[in-house]
């Protein structure tokens, strides 16, 4: 009978027994009589030792990286002083090369075409292969864990998950970044945010969230803009602005806690980001007007090269410098009405500004945008007029304000940006499977 099949990260209790494993050659190294093969299967790595005749076959002598193998043998503790993943090695007594032989490209495909200084664009052309790299795969595995943690935490809060449409006829975040397309005989867009749909779910489902794709035609190349990104959005009913900030802080910290509670995931995060520390609570809270003063004091100019003044957009570079210097999460609040979206509720104390929040993280800058929503019908209609948006296609959104309106608010978090911060990646492009951005729609 065949020994039990185990995954490469498993089998801690199987030392001394015979097992069967499957995987691809991650690395191989030959000594005179012995061959060391590191096998990879997405769950872990295992060092395999081929000795004697097994190391001398034609297949063994010409083995290339990425070849798929099935190996049977005995699992043993590694000798003192030697290093191997999980401190064990598989002493093979039998192996088969799967799928008709050695990997076609073999070493050539992985090592020669993708070296340390290969251009990022080339690496992305070869994303289907570079995904097999240790860092790239760790980021993707952490991503899976983080998404799961958001679901877990939202369930702890009794929130309901919904799935709003991606094909829409309304904008949320401004016409400049809309992807338009022909929808049969009409014009339609790819959604920029599910927010308006989430708002319509409050009366029937209570607090809701979604994890969907959002699309933005961002015609600039930055390290934090994608054309297609994963958007984690939530909407909460009968809350104050302070409730919104406290909820957001709780969700972010609890998600980190849940994510880090898996030892493998925690290790991956620390491998990628050795200095990672849980953020201190409470997060620093800073009003937009205070940020403007801070930028002036620190001689960080606006986009035109002048000192910042009230009403300026805080652009990506200035925002990131400020966040890096302060070096902890910041809730930046109360942005002026003019630079924010039409739906944001004004601050009752100061109608020049909105009850809005961006959460900024060191290394990335904005990873969350949220606000209280305008819930008065007349005020909302005036906001549409101010922005020059025709309210007709929004009847389903404005009706909300006629049939039991309520103080409510929510936010959207960019999953790739959250990961870029958590895993200390230079760009969000390395935090999604196959990134889409200006100039790239493949592979
Ligand atoms: O600040 P944004 O545009 O806010 C909204 O879309 C709200 N309607 C969300 C809501 O309240 N439900 O986007 C929210 C977040 C940003 O903070 C950022 O993390 C991410 O989405 N994001 C992007 N991520 C990658 N590439 C882009 N082009 C992004 N645009 C926004
Ligand atoms: Mg924003």
C-alpha cells in the first residue's frame, strides 16, 4: 500500500514514517553522491535527499527547476547543524516525474529570464512564473488570510455581506476616472465603488459590507494606483461620525489580530516586513486644517510648489511624507466640501468641511476613505446641482432620503494598499494576482 500523502508544510508528527509528497522543484543542489531537492507545493517547502542510484539516473542528473515530482520516502529530523525547512528532510526511495518530463523552460524560464535586476515590467509580463517566487507567493497567501480575516471580523460585528453590481450607470467618485462602455444600446460604466448600493441595503439588512472589484481609469503611473482593485466597503446605520472612526479603528486592529493568529501567516508577514508592529491605539486623529498647518511648518509644498493653504488637495507625495514622518496610522478628518465627493455630510459645527476621514499608513499614505452620508433630500439635491451631476439616474439613491432616511456612514478600504503597508511592498502592483494599471491589461 502507498504511504499517506501529505502536504509539504504538514507532517510534523510524521517523523520516522514513510510518506508520499507532490510538488515542484524549487531549488536543487548536487554533491558527489547526494542530491538535495527543495520541493514546493504552496503549503510549504521540503528538503528531499536523493542518494545512491536515485541520484544517478538520467532524470536526476538533468533535473530542472519547476519540474513536477511525486516522491516517496522516510521523513527524518535533520542532523544537528544542518538547515532545512521545518528541520526535517525526506529520504527518498522512489520518485516519478509528472506530466511527461522535466519542466520545458526549466532553469531557463525562471532563473535566466528573471534575474534580480530584471525590469518590473518584464517581471509582470512573466507574472505567471514570478508568482512562484517566495516573496510573491507569500504576499498572495497573506492576501487570502487578510480577506478571510475581514469576513471573520465583519461576522463578529453581525454585518451582512452583499454583492452589488459591477456594471452601473452612476458615478461615485467623479467622472474623470470612469471606465465607460457600450451596454447593449446604452452607455454604462464599470463601478468605482459599491457605496451607493450598500446604502440602499441598510433598511432591509442592517449594517452591510462587500468585497468587490472597483475600477478607476487612473491615467497616471503611481505605486498605489490600479485600474482594477479589490475594495472592501462597509456601511453602518444610525451612527455618529465618532462611531464611524471607532468602528474603523476596531476593524483594522481586529483584522490584524485575526490575521496574525495563524502562525504560518504571521511568519510570512514577518519575513516580508521584519519591523512590523501592531499599530498603537488610539490612532492619531488629525483634522485636515491641522494637516495643512503641519505641512506649512514642515516646509512641504503643494503641487504647485507653494506653501499649502486651506482648500488645497493634499497630493500623494505630500501625504506620504507627512505619514512617513509621523510614522503611525493617522485618521485625517474634516476635509473641505469642495475637494470631496458630493455625498459627504457637512460638519454641523463648521459647514465648510465634511464629516470625512482618510486613514493614512506609513509607506503608502491613504488606504481608507470614508464619511458620513448626506441624508437630507434637499441638501443632497443641492449637492448634485453644485457638482453638475444630473440626479435622474440616481433616483434609487435619492429615494433613500424620502423613505426613512437616517444618519449613516461608511468607508472603502483598498485591499492592495492595506497589503502594501502590511507586507512592506513598494507598490500595490505586487499585491494583486495580475495587476491592471495604465498601459497594462495582461497577462
Ligand atoms: O477614497 P475612495 O475613492 O472612496 C470611495 O470610493 C468611497 N466611495 C468608499 C466608501 O465610502 N464606500 O476609495 C477608497 C479606497 C482608497 O482609500 C484606496 O485605498 C482605494 O480605495 N483606492 C484605490 N486602490 C488602488 N488603486 C486605485 N486606483 C484606487 N482608488 C482608490
Ligand atoms: Mg480617497
